């Protein structure tokens, strides 16, 4: 499961005047977790896009438990939560590396669309991509 | 209700390589809507903070319906959805000004904390702020 | 010259833990100024792109004089500084609206390229766009 | 010199609709390089701030040579270019890891100020911090 974890230091740019990481940036961290998960499965997201498949976010949620601060290194744990022909849901947990405290948890749901934004049936249209995502889902 | 609406053009910086606005930026737009709502009530958020009250986000959700693009002007409609002694929930709708299409809707939930991050009872501790937020809630 | 000025409130997301606006965000404000300047000339940037002309930044500079803070409304003044067949330079000044204090000044230089990133001669290839930019330059 | 290099993958959030990394984000990458340089010297930036010393950016410049794209891993090389009692200048080069192509180069200049933004003489006021920065400068 090591490949589904990714960690990186908080950037100063990500903080706000409250002295903590601005909430919207957790979605960027979710994206980093998602990218690393896909890379670890041999299917980096840019390869999905180069096959004409795009995964725009259709829904997102985050529960913030403790603030992340500059100086923290955060660990993002990502997994495929749900997979359907037309969409995928990934879930994320963000931890503070120093003491393993849970900082936030959330999910993003993505549609499968083509270059013009039209929904596609991934299982039928792109069985190879589907197969890899399916394996990721069942790895849990 | 006009004062609870705010509109602004999409920034190029907010788009991503899919040609649409990156999902995390909608939370920044929600923030703009929230700020304008508070200003319209004579209680800009910086004045709340200058009284030692902070409103970190504890939960956030967004449902993305249609993509926003560079060239669009977006309209954010904001309202106070729920108010309790320890937290507040605001909800948001984002429209494309040109055709009034709904692009996204969501909410943010905020705790009331002091400068050290400790939860406070807003109603008891800061009745004047409470009063204004309470009026905003009932204006709907 | 009013149309070359644009103003907007600082976003909380733009601040950092020093309590001031993070320096990189001034380039986003420069972009807002640039977009409004082009709109005011009847040539919004998305129309330039829709004609297959792109203006990637090749050089940028900013001198920060006083910090911008949440609560400030900033005014961006933009002008075309230099125009050549292959590139354009715009310069910017950022003021704090309350007291007209100069917060920052800088410039961006942009190449003219086609959709594949190849440099183009704007004067020859797109005389109508050239004409408008040329007028903007001489308006000073 | 290995410790003065840091590398990380491009984030999707950092791209724009031109399909390349938005120019302002290079300053965030410069910040990452700066943070790693200071960490490598045993003086992480948050420790500088915890001693009441802040380094706001007073000047910044970047020359963009080739676009960075999603899928690229970038390498940032950072060094202390100039050090004076009242300010420091760091310079940066950004490379594409795959082929070692130079993507951008630039600098940031920072003042030394206290918590209220007042300039300080670092050499006199904080000789230990000064000593470390001075060593970094001469390491080149």
C-alpha cells in the first residue's frame, strides 16, 4: 500500500493570514494523491487524457479536523472508493507526518468524458483503462 | 437581496489544461461571496477577525454542474443556511452571467474560534456579531 | 483612461501567514489588469486566442513597495509599454484604493505564438489585432 | 550541492487553458527551492520566523524559456546570490527532469523585517542566522 501514500511539505503559498493552510488547497493535495495513485498503477493521468478520456470533478467534499501549518509535512492516502461505467469516486485522508494526526478527509467524484465534454462509458469504450481502475478499487 | 449577489470575470489563472476552471477555485469564489455578504451587512470579515473571532472552515462541499470558462463572468449567490452558537453554515450557487446557467452549488461550514484556535460560544461571547449573523439568516 | 484601471477587493485566499498578500498573486492581478485593458479596447483576450494567437509570458518582473492586506481594495493600472512584431510588454501599477498608496509595480513581456507554440509575426499575420494593440500603445 | 536541488511533479492545478504551467506558479516553485535550501542548511524558514525575522519579497524576476507541462517533473536549483545586512537575493533555475532542459530562471530579493514589518539589520540583530546565510552564499 506504500505507493498509495504520498507526502510533501506544506508550501508557504498555501497558508493564509490565519496562519494555517487555506481550505481550498486540500483539493490540490487530493489531486496530488490521485496522480500518485494512478502513476503507481502504471497509468499516469496524462496518459488517460492522451487517450481522449478526461475526468472532471463533479462533486467534492472535505472535512477539516486539524489545521495544517507551514513547517508540516503532510501525507495523503488515496483510494478508489467506487467505480461505475460513467464515474469514479476517490477518497482521501491527509495526515501530519510528525505525529500521524489526521488533518482532513474527503472525496472527489469524477465523470468520464471525451474531449468535448460528452459523457462516455469507460468500461465499453476504454476497457484497458477500466481494467486498471478496477484493480485499484479491489486492492483495498 | 441584490447585495448578496456578487459577480466577477473568470481569471485565466483559475483555468486548467482541460480548458475549464479548476475545481478548487470554486471555494475561493465561495469566499468572495461570503465576504461580500458580510460586507453588505456592515460586518466585513476582517472586522470579525479584529475582534478576535476567526471562522476556519470545518467542512466544505461542492457539486459541479457545468464548467466555467475563461471569458465567463460568474455570479455567486450566498446565504446563511444555519447558525448555531459554535458554528455557521453558508450555502452558495454559482451562475454563468450570460445565460444564467447554474454552474455549481455548495456549502462551507465554519467553526467560531479565538486567536488560539479554541472554540467559542459566539452568542454569549460576541452578541453583536451574533445579532448580525442572525439577521442575515432570517432574511431569506 | 478610466477603462485601463480596474479594482477589486483582496481575497483571503491570496494572503499568507505573514498576514499579507503572497507575492506571486500580484501576477494574477496583473493578468486581471491586462484582461480589462484588452476588453476596454474591444478585443478581449479570449477572442485573440479564438483566432489562434496566444500570448505566453516570456518575462516578468515585480517590485513590491508596500504589502497588500485582506480588507484592502486594490487598483491595477495597466498600459502597453512596448509593441513589436513578435512580442509585447505591458506594465502595471498596483495601488491601495483607500489612500492611493503605490503597493507594487512591474511588467510582463509576452511572445506572440500560434496554437503549437511557434512564434508568429503579429503585424503581418493578424493585422487587425496588431492595429488595436498599436492604438493602445499610442494612447498613453 | 545535491541538497540545493529539489524536484517535484507539476500539479494539474498549476496548468492553465494554454496547456502549460501558469507563469505565476514559478514563484511558488522558487519558494519551494528556497525552503529546501534553508532546510538543507539546518535553518528552515519557519525557524527564522519563530525568531521574529521575516523575509518578505521586495523584488522578483523570471525569464520563461520553455513551458512546463503536466506530466513533467521539474528540478529547482537555488542559490544565495547576494547577502547584505538588510536584504538577500536568491536565484533559481528550473529544469525539466526528463531531458534537463532549462525552463525558467529568475530571482527573488527579500528584506529582513521584524514582526511589525520594520527593517532590521540581520548581521547585528541575529548573528546566528546571518552566519548560516553567509556560509550558504560562499558555498557556491
